[in-house]
């Protein structure tokens, strides 16, 4: 049989021509038994990818999913510190950088990384999957991708690909070793370590291009908030266990050389203190193709309004559904994937799939790692899934619906609250305890201390203390006062502020509420003091 190979050669004029080579071989020596029976096969040719496919790379990537894809590569390289830098000029986003302290790359590895479709050898714990992440994430948002990297005991290297050139002939620019060394030194100052990689996007395509500076700042602020929330929930396990540290910096390009970013905090989508249903979480087993996959079914408490239930400022009702993990990285954040329908009454239902055997066999991941397609066999398995006590998937959904519906009936059950701590008289302790159940957490103290003039209170979340300004103590506790003085004031403040101390951490809404209280109450106490003085 004759084998023909088509190779592309560049002419001096810049045009491309094709050279076809043929090699005739003995069918019996090269074909297997099955192939030898395909007597209609007369040729085999190798088809090279068309550079034009670059134009479609990353078309479905959001900024959030693209940056997460780059961070996946950082984690696979052993990085423990990643700095995401959104750099601006005149309030317009001009450059995006992702800097890590991973193992870095030498010349051979960086060339492979810049090659389209080149898959490295993945280990079972890696987050990478397709071998397209760097190029797809980058070209989805920029026209120029620059990579600087340094590997221990190897010379620093740099490569740059321009989308237009890359889409013509896969051209990649080799950058000077001196420039690579300079970037290695800058990277060490940002994230530490002798090795690591810096990804730089320039000539951005997806950013605000209007003429209003106010609109530009608003756009950038929303992008920062959305990116922070997405990374916080996507990597919440790694962040909570201190295996990974991520910072986001937003700064002017000219001033950002050594700027420090704000840390990304973990957002646990299952971070409730008490489940909404006493029988949950419950594990259902779905059997498909001889494989068993566990579904851990959760029911959030009704009326939840804390970070983790709501994510990125969006209501928790939008995040019902499946949460699918791969090596502690969240691949799907809610959504029923056609196994159930979205419903307001199911907003408390969230299901964890944390089983690598299910991936590829029953779940197909998209290149952006922003969701998965459930195979028909897995749909059928979920419908038949059961817990040891016989609970089915449909019954689980019904249990979650029942909790939600009952919470909206006129007869309401009050949620447990944080226990009042120091500063409350015993009678007030007893009355609050008679009206409300207590959470199993440390109590809320209300104490006096000297604060700046004109300020009435300060929220000390880490210590669980609400501080009142002792400058104004005499207005509410005549005489010298005592530890348990001003019970009316403290009762009102407890009812106002107790929910802030009951969450995992202070969210944006909490901080806004605190700012409101401080502003209004500080003005009120100054006015009270003035009226008493008159």
C-alpha cells in the first residue's frame, strides 16, 4: 500500500505550498488483521490543522473562566501563591497578568505550552485536561500572549504569540534571555521563589471602550467583584486549606510594579452551620455501567442570606443543582443539567459529585471547565439512585421543596441566633434565651472602650465584640456605669447586629450594613450629646 504525506513549506515570498511525499510499504507487514480486510483503503494521509482555527479559540470563555484556566496550570505546576493583576490606564483595563511561584518551564516545555493542541503528560491530580487552556483562555480575551518563565537550574525564557500571526502560520516569537531574567526578578518580588511563570495579556479585546470614566470604573469594579467571587468558590477547598493563596490587584499600569493585591477568600457553597432538614446531608448511590457514583445531597437552611448561599452578590436561588469537583477544583457551580427543572421551591437543594470515575465516563467537560454534560446513561442512573434508607433522588428534591414551602407559611420558626455574651445583664440573657434558640458558637459581647470622637460603635468581627465609645457612656449609663449597664441600648444593638456575627465572614452586604449603622448612630449620638448639653 502507498502512504502519502502532505507537508506545508513556507516560500520566501511568505506564501505556502504543499509537498506530497509517498511511501509504498507491504500491507502485510504494516496492517493488523482487521485493517488488512479494509481492501478499499488505498492511501493514508496526515492532515495538519489549519491555523485559521485560532480565530475561534476561547470564544466561550468569560474573563472569570479564562483566568481560572490559567490558575489551573499554576496549581498543576505546584504553585502555592498566584497574583492576578488587572492593570489599567486612565481607568481602562489594558493588561491582565497571572503570576505564580510554580515550578516554571525551560525552553522545551515553554515551546510545548505555546503549541496548539499539545497535551503534556497529566498526572491523576492535575487540573489541566485538554492541552488548549493557555491559548484558548488568552486568545478569548487578548490579541497578544506573552509568557515569561523560569525553572530551577535553567535559564529564564520568554515566548510571545500574536493572534493574527498565529492564525496564519502558528508563528511564535522567542524573547531575549535578559528580558526573561528581569521578569523573573520581578516575579520573585511579587510571589517569591526562584521559579515560576508570568502570563501577560495585552491588546485586550473584551473591555470597556466607551468614553465615560465613571462607566469605566463601574465596569472594572464589577469585573473585579465577579472574578473574586468566581475564584473564591472555584478554589474554595484549596484556599480554605491554605494550599493556595490568590490575590487580585487592580492598579494603574505605571504604578503596579510592586503593588499588593487583595486576597481571595474561600466561598464555601455548603458552608451552612445547621442543615435545613434533619435527615441531610444524605448520600445517594447512582449505578451506571458497572460503576457506582455517590451523590451527596444537601438542603440549605430556609431563609439563608449569607455568603456561600448567595455567591458574587447573586441570590442563592440561582445556585441550586449540581456541584461537581475534580481534584478539589469546582467545575460546575449549580444547574440541574436536565436531570431536574429549575424551580424557586428547589433553591435549597445542592448536590455534590466528587468522584473522578464519573468524569469522562458519564460527564463530559467543556473546554472552558464551566459546566459538564451528563451522558444519557447517567441521567437514567440518577433517576434510580437511592440512599441506604431508600430515599430516591425525586424524594430528596421533594424534601428540599417541603423545607422551602414550610418556611414561607405564616407560622414561622425563628432561626437560632448567636448567644449574648459579656455586657448583658442576666435578666436580658434569660429573656433572649426564652425567645430564641442559640447557635453552637461563641457569644456576642458588647463592651465600652474609647474610640475617636464622633464615632459611636465599632464592629470587631474576629473577636465577636461590638465596641461602644466610652466617651458617650454617660448618655446611656449615668454614673460610673458597670459591665452590664445600658440594657435597653445593648438589647437594641443586639437585635440590629447579631446576624453579622453569625456568618462565616463579613460579606459585601454585611460591610455595607455596618457602614450604615456607624454613620447614622454616630450622627445620632453627637446630636444627643449636643441636646443634653443645651
